[in-house]
């Protein structure tokens, strides 16, 4: 762990993401997130960690606009998320790449079609993005798995397909939820290198993980959730 | 995407069985919503049955309307003068006088006095054959055919007849015409009611099928949302499937109904119900070109309504999935 400075004053003007005193409760239950305040800068890399059930997934859902906060203010790319209509949410999501722990690949589409999905939903012609998708798939090591359906891919291949799908739209902000949760340590290291490379090419990365060993391999900011509260270690 | 490769392509498990590879998938992209999970055949059958019933109703309404119109114009082309029975010599004179009055009236094309034999044939359904009508007070009937090129002043003819021949009366068949008209209107109103019910049943079937399809494909909908798909894009994916289902079902139902009408229309050629005076089977049940055009429009409507209903249902369902 590098730094170790506990802070709650990490808001800056021009941040990709700003959370100010955000609280969230499900229904009439207790607050699962309490007074969460932090920001994510362009070109930054951070880990999100904390024990199971601490609220990591809930925070991720708030970040990719799957949930709205019960209280507080969230701004994403300078927009207050509470005032967005469904179409505006869709447009903002195109600027965010998401890698799910369970991959969420569509089993009836080939790996190539899964990776190309974000471009397809933009209404682009297949011929206009074929070369780009093919290049990216070679880049993540799936060049010879393009016409294969996801059920027959290995765990590592599925993970890379999910990452390629998150990257194909050239997102400004990449969210990855436990991307190394289903892979062996060697592949986990490779995936971390991939995220670092992405960060170097200008994408802000938030990597949710509870793998301390993985975090120790790269010196980056850490957002730690415990009992619904967020602690930022620069 | 120009990035430096981190060389992640190192030997991962590459043991995919051959059948899992989709041939030429990059040429023809797979459907985003898998066809198998959209309630396919059952809904095609439901839409086909609904379209069949709607087409039968529409065709029957059109046939009844056309037939009633024909009957009404037949009835309206003729009027009759009735001379009450009485002293035969006086009745003959009254018939002659009435015939002359009718012949002088503009708009009357042909005047025909029914003979006793012809009158007897008219009464056969009620009184049977072999009766001697000379003992019965049977009125004399004069049939007047109207000249379609002119308008006869029937009110004036009625006044003239009753002034000069008190035992004469003119029947212009208005009550029959009115009854036929109200019968046709009643059938049409019933038909429209049935069409509305069939339409509601079709829409409800499509709504439930669409909801089921969205629920089955909820994961796909979520993934589409997360990769930035607008609701319109997602709705269009479902709408395309339901348009196909609506078109298939609509065509099947419409063609079956048309086949039924054509089969009925061909019965006289096969020797059934060919006598126009005795249409014992439903040979009059022919919707005509307008009816078949109506069935074609109905098929298009069913396909359109199916697609539109699914689109609206998907939109509504998507509001609950964000």
C-alpha cells in the first residue's frame, strides 16, 4: 500500500465523477452507503475495495447509473445524474466501459458480435467497425476466437471478451467489477497490466477488487468501503 | 483502436468444439434478441386464429351488405297494384283501368297483370297445389317495373289509383326495403363489435407475449442498457420479431379465411346451390373484391398492431429496468 493518507477531501473541479454526501438505502431498509464523498479525475487509476457486503457493488451501480442515490449529489461528466432522462443516461453510458464480474456476454452471439455490440447499438454499419473490432480482439488475444460462442470460451477468454466489449467504444471511464475474481493469479497479473496500459492511453480506471495481493502490485489510489462509508487513500 | 498489445494472447484454453463456431457470422450478424426466446409458434397460431375470425367476420359483413343491397334494389325496381277481390266483371274492369293509369304514368317501364296461374304459383307455398282459386277471394296483382332512366311519381300514382279505383292499393315494398336495411345494419354493427373484441384479444395476447419475451431476455436488455443502447433501439429489436410474427399469423389467418370464401363461391360450379331462386347453401356469402381487399388490409393492420403493441409494451417494461 502506497500513500496511506486517509482523506475525504478529494473533490476537484473538472472531475469525471463527483459524489457529494451521497447516501443510499433500499426501500425502507438501513442506509447501505452513508455520506460518500469523492471524485475521480481524468486519466486516473484507482482501486475500490472493502469487505463483502460493504457496498462495493452498490457504489458501482451508482457509478454506471443503474441506481439513483437516496440523497446527496452525483455528477458524471459534469451532469447531475438525478435530472437525466433515459436517453441521456444511454448517451452517458456510452462514455463508460463496464466489465462485470460475471462477464454478461450474450451467449447467442459470437465473441466478435459481443465485442462489437456497443458499436452496433449506435446504429453503425458492420463494415465500418469490422477492422477496429478485429484489431482489438487480436490485441486482447482473441483473434482466433472471434466466431466462437461464449459458452465454449475459457474463463480468461470470457474476461478478455468482456474487457474488449467495454473498450471498443473508447470509453473515458472504465469500471471493472472484480475482473480478476474468476481467473488464476497469472492471468490476474496480465489483466492488471492491461488495465494499466489502458490508463496510460488516457482512460480513467476504477477497478473493484478485494484481492489485496493484486492491489499491492500497482501503486494507485485506493477507495475503501467499510460499513457503508468510503475512505480514500491517495 | 491503436494500442500497444500487452500480448494477452498467450495460450489460453482453445478447445472449442467445431459446432460452436458460427459460419460466416461476421457477414450476417446474429439477431440481438434470440428468436427462440420470443414466444414464437404459439403466438403465430393465436394471431392466425384471431385474423381468421376477424377476416370471416369482415367478409360476412361485406357479403351481407352486398346481398342486402342487391335484394333492396331488386325490390325497389318493382311496385305492385293490388285490386281487392269482388265481382269478377267489375274486378276485370278495375284491372283494365288500373293498367291504363299505370301505363300513362311516366317512369313506369312495363306493366304486367298476373294471370290466375301466376297468382296461384305465388300462393303455393302457403296454400299448396291443386286448389281452385275461383272460390277464393284472391286479389288481382298488377306488377309494374320501374324505368331506371326516369323517376316515377309513385305518390301521385297512388292518389290517382285510390281516387278512381277505391279497391286498388299500391305497394312500393318500402317496409321490406326498410327491414332489409335494418337487418344489414344490424349484421354490420354485430360484425364491428366482433372485430373490436378480436382486436382487443389480439392486442392483449401480444402484450402478454411481449412482456414474457422481455422478462425472458432481461439479461440481454440489461447488457444493452449498459453498453449505451437507447430504449428505442431495444424496442426496435423486439418490434422486428413481433412484426414477423404478426405478418406470418396475419397472412395465415387471412389466407385461410379467403380460402373459405372462395370455396363457398365455387359451390355452384360443383353443383351445389346453383339455383339463384333457391340459394339453399351459403352461396350468397361472397364478400366480393372489396371484401378480399378488406381482408388484405386487415392482415396489414394485424401485423402493424402486433409490432406497435410490442414496441409500446417494451417501452413500458423498460421503464422498470434501468
